[in-house]
C-alpha cells in the first residue's frame, strides 16, 4: 500500500534543501515559497500560468534541522498555509558526512546558511558542500557576509568563515568541472531581524550596540533575501554562474533605528554603545566577549559608506519587476511591521 504522504511528495520534481531551516532566513524562505505557491494556485484557477509559476507548483522545501520535534520546527510547520507537503523537515547531524548525504539525497538545490556558532567548526561547511556535490545537488546558493573578502583576516570568526566558504565553493566548482551552479548573496553584518529584534529596547528604553551608535551600517530584510533566493532557485540562469550579490537596502545608524522604533511604539528609545551589548551578543553568538569587541572595533574603523559598495549585481535591479508590486523593506518599514502595535477596532456600542 502506497503511503499517501509519499504520493503527495512525489508530485514535486524540484527539491530545495535549506540548512538551518528554523532560523530567520530559513523561515522566510519557507514562507516565500508558500506565498508563491498560493499565487500560483490563484493563477491556475484563473487559467493564467506562466513558465515560472508552473515551476513553483512543483517545488518542495526540504528543511534541514538538528531536531524536527523542536518548538521552532513545530511552529515553522504551522506557518505553511497552502500545502502541508510543501515543507519536508529532515533531521540532520551536521558533524556527520553520512547524515548530510542521506538528508541531501534527492535534492536538486541547496541553500547553504551557517549560523554564527557553526562557523566555529572549520570543516562543517566543507562537509555540507562535499555531501551536496556527491549526491548530485545541481545548484547551491550561499548566504555570506558583505565585505568578507576585503581583508585577509578580520579576527571575527563568521566573517573569516564566510570568506573561506566562498573560496571553497569556487574551488570545488573548478575541481568538478562545473558540475553544479552556485550563487552567493551577501548580507550586511546583520539583517534587520537580527540587528533590531535581537537587541530590542529594554524596559528602560535603551538599545545597545557594540559599535558607536552614530556609525552607519548596511542593512537588509531577510524577507527580501528570501525573495532573491526563491527567484534564483526558480530561475537559476537569471544570474551568471558564480555571481555575488550584496543584500543592501538601507544605510542606517543605531540612532536612526531608535528613532524609527520610537515613532512606531510611541515610547522613547535611545541607542548607545555599552557593556550590555557584549552580554547580549556574546549570548546570541556563542562567542567570548573578545570576539564581540573585535567586531565592534572592526566596524568602527572600517565600515565607511563606500565599504560595501554594490557589486555588479544588486538586489534592487534583480527584483526590479517584483518591486513594482512589493517594494524592498527599508529599516523604517521593517520597524513598522515588527514593532508597531496592531490597530484594534472597537466594536460600537
């Protein structure tokens, strides 16, 4: 007797594996594919399916996670509104090449996204990439960091790790005689979801950063990143093989971010550089305070307006057609979405 779930899953002929699927970027990618599937079904009912939409109907996300029964995994499954078979959670041991090959077998594409703590294992990304190539993954999109290639050594593990991963992808691409396609999208040091929600204002209205609050940094929304990723997987030839894209929407400093939050919440919020950030970031990133200080110092000394100058490919141009319907999410728009209280309509008496 054929299992009903297996039959439904077999309807998908393009499987996209997503590393750390329960994290910020993975969650947005799942929701973006879910949104596209809803749009595709609507178009289907209207008898107007184009080639890209038709392909969307055949895509399944294989979410790689250490624990498929975790709270985050359960919550992620609930976010899928259209088709329960869109997301297939696979438990994986990132320290095991065998586990990785088993989880990636049958996948056509891979979104490679390493958490900050995962960069502490220098061989982890090699295991993931090698396993993907061995089982025949045809397309890899890697989530990197803006400016990771500017200096040989930053002294900051995740920046150095990003540089090594980019180089390793290029090396394996040449060694395998271009057996797979790959693209790189570079986020700023933090996407808005990390830069603002992780350091949300404390009860006394202060928000702390490791760098001086007058210094501007590049920001972008993980939601826009997911839009880029989904388009790349649906249209892998829309960018040159090996192309790098900077995920930059805004160029803001913490003072400006605090002002946006103040307007959204109608509560005074101020940004400052202080020891509280070391505790917060050290806890979130799993690093010693020394590494956190190094990151703050690096941004203060090197992060100028021209430092993250857009590359040949930028998100605004890549999503030009989609932006007509849905603009890129600026810091101000992100704050209004996340921090602004939902208006409630009082029933008339």
